């Protein structure tokens, strides 16, 4: 792993907070894996194979209904760790994970993690904190889908993306590179509705629309609209 890649990991709230022992284990056990745009990392129903961290690029996590319609849940970007659900229950993968762009991942095999946790069970709590962060975000998103009107739902999700879903220190960014179609899937709205709301936010000076991205001009105002 290069110093640049290690610096990416150290920006993450979770990785920065783990014990020296778990940190050393993760770095020693992890294998760096390159992934191409459109490559499937795993599918819903696959057997668990360990923990991953996005080092470069991005991945889409989604589900597909019987009709073939895709529900995009989240786009994972550096330095997000994921895959811990199946570590806890040994169950199958819950969703599909597909590379949205070329990138690289760290992969810590399931077997190595389980061996560590069998002999040093105190690390379960540290991994539980990773799971708790995801659960907290899931409840926020579920509440938004149920209670918030469309414009607030969209503002909340955009703010979360701009803040890196809270996974990294100093992760706030001004440019969100996500197609409006994907954004619409994430908040269960039509692309037309999303485009209309974004134009309203643009008229208020909250953001600017660009080809291939959304520039957040006033993050505080965006949060206030959520």
C-alpha cells in the first residue's frame, strides 16, 4: 500500500478510531484489489467473503426487484468500509455491489477476521461501531422516505453525499459527481421531479448544476432545507 492510499484510510472516522492492534491486523491481512467500471464485486445472495474498504473510485450498492427495476441505495466512496453485516451473522450478501468507476479496494478475508475474533473477541465491539454507523444512517434514510416531502428528502440526501455520509474527517466537498438518474433512484423520485427541485435550489443560490455533477454552493443552506 502506498503512503497516499494509507492517508486515504486514515481520513476515515472508523479506521482512525480503532485500536492499534486491529489497525495493524487490517493492514497486514488486507489485499489490494483493482476493480473496473461495471465490474460486480458481489451479488445479493452470495456467500460472505470478508470486509472491504474503498480506496479509490466508487461502487454502487443496489437491489433489483422481480420486475427488474433497480433500487440504488448508496454510492460508496473512499474511505468507506463495508461488508460487515455478513461478518456478524454469517448470512448471505444483502445487496449487489458494482463498481461505478475504475478503482481499488482493500479486501480483508472473512476467514482471517473470524480467526482474529475467535482469539481476541474484544475487537467485536470495534466492528460493531462500524455496523452501528450504517444502521444510524439507514434509520435516517427510512424516516426521510416516510415523513419528508420530496424537496427535503432530496436536500438531505445531497447533504449526506456531500459530507461523505460522515465516514471521513474533513470530507465535505463542493462537487457531487452523481447523475440525476442515480440520485432519483436513491430518493425514490422521478428524474423529472429531481431535476425540477434541483433547479429550484439553483435559483436560490444553494447549488449549481453542471454536466456530470452538482456543485454545492451553500452546504449550510442545503442542510437547512433538509
